[in-house]
C-alpha cells in the first residue's frame, strides 16, 4: 500500500509527519498546479466544484508516482463534500485509475478509530499513534499560527519579499523534514525567522478579513494566492477558517461531543440562525465579527456552484449595510482569468484606501468643529 492525500494549504505537513512516524509508505502529489487542474477538469463532470476537480488532479498525479490508496477527510450536511469520496472513487474507476479511497469522517469516534487502524501497519505503530496524533494536532495549530504571522509581517516588512522567502522556504523544507518532532523544530525555527523580519514602524496597513468556502480560502493555488498578494499590496489579512480549526472542531470535538467554538454562529444569528451546510454560517458570522473588530473590508471567496456559499453571498449585502463594512465576493472556477480577478481585487483595495481617508478626514473635521465650539463657549 502506498498512500496519498489531496493538497489543502499546509495540510500535507501535518499528514506526512504522521505517516513518517508510523511507517506508512506515501506519495505527496506536486503542489497544486495547472496540470492538476487540467487533469481534474478532463475527468470530472463539468458542474462539480473546483476543489473536487483539483483533488482528482492530485490523485492522478500521485497515481503516476506509484500511489494506490487515497486518504481524505469526510463531511456531512447539505454540501457536496459529504459525498466527495464516493464521487472520487467513481470518477477514478471510470478513468481507469485503480485506487482505494479511505475516508476519515468525524461523525462517530469508534468509526473514525476503526478507519485509522485500517491503514496502521502493526500493533507497535498503533500503540504510539495517540502521542503521534497529539503532536500532529500541535503541528496543525503551529502551521496556522506561522501562516497568520506571515500575513501580519508581509504587510509591514521593510524589505519587500523577506516574508515570502522565509515562508516559501518553510514549505519546501517541510517536504524534506521527516517526523512530527523534526517538523515541530522546523516550526520553531521558522517562527523565529519571521519574528526577526525588520518591520516598517510607520506601517498602518488596511485590514481585510477572508471568509468563504474552506478550500478556496486555504489553498493558495485555488485562490490565485490572494492572501499573499494582498500582503504584497500592503494589506494585512486574517482568516478564521483554518486547517487546525477543522481538525479540532470537526474531527475531534464533534465526535467526542465536546463543547465547540461557536462564536461565528452567535454573530451570524441576525442574518443566518441555522447551520445550512458547508461554511455558510461561518462566512456570515465571521464577516460580522470582522466588521465589529474594526476591519476595513471583507472578501468572500468560493467555487462556482457552491450551494452554501451562494446562500451566504445573498446575505452578505445585509451584513454590509447593517454593519457598514465593504464586502467583495469572488467566485472561482477553472475558467477564471487571473488578470480580471486581480483587477477586481486591486480596485477593491483602492476603494478601501479612499474610504479610510474619507473617514479620517471626517473624523479630523469633527474634532476641529468640536474644538472650535468649545473655544467659542469659553471665549
């Protein structure tokens, strides 16, 4: 058995470290690229969403590298992710790629453990699995923290490109670093390097919150690297939907029936009071949280035909109006043109800069009027 798994941001770092520690042979497909998208588009039904197509491309590229078994997360509710595994199996089978699919679903803890055991090679590896998984969860959290630190640093760095050199180097080094303990050391080194980047003390970047469907929010290739590009434009971004959040909230807390972080659900109540599948409620709730936290704007990203995000898109204008925060929606599929996509983003950032300047002028004007009235009273 040679295992593979689809790319989703830095998920490969967490997964490969587990497989290293328990001695499972694996193949990491190339980072998402144009060929993966072309392969997935060729073999997938036209109207399935972009993440499924790129996943299929990942599997085919991994198959060409010797993989025969796929590990993937599962889902439930009114989102197509809930039956991705079945679609993957049928698409690959019809295309002549003989691969087994093992789905790790976080709905029942005993079922989840049973599926994990099916890929663990022996009793000794099974015994050390709990400690390995604990370190892997820490890796997922730390990887997300590193990415968020890079978001903050990139928007303030004195030397353009310094953050990218460190962060891209980290992702490449992670491919060559074996085991959870060594990955944790690499994370320590990377954090120290990012914290040493010289920052412009006068920087006051715009702050933009990223919301939307999890795959297009997290996976760099699927969103044309929007979060890094915004950083290079001097914009600080933040994203609350992360890999570690998915692992902790959906794959651990949910099957164990532990209390979950539902701040987004409370924030979404005035506009969307129920979970309707996917990340729709997170999209609406997190947009509201960003507005109340003083962010300059919100960008929603989702793949064409994503049902939950279409509902969220219809509600965001109300959030925009009620909480006075500009929202830009970007819908992505394999036909999306990069030039037009970036033009929309740059125009949105220009609008946010103009809006901030107007707000600052009005605030300064109000302060001057207040001072003048105060002086007249006491004249």
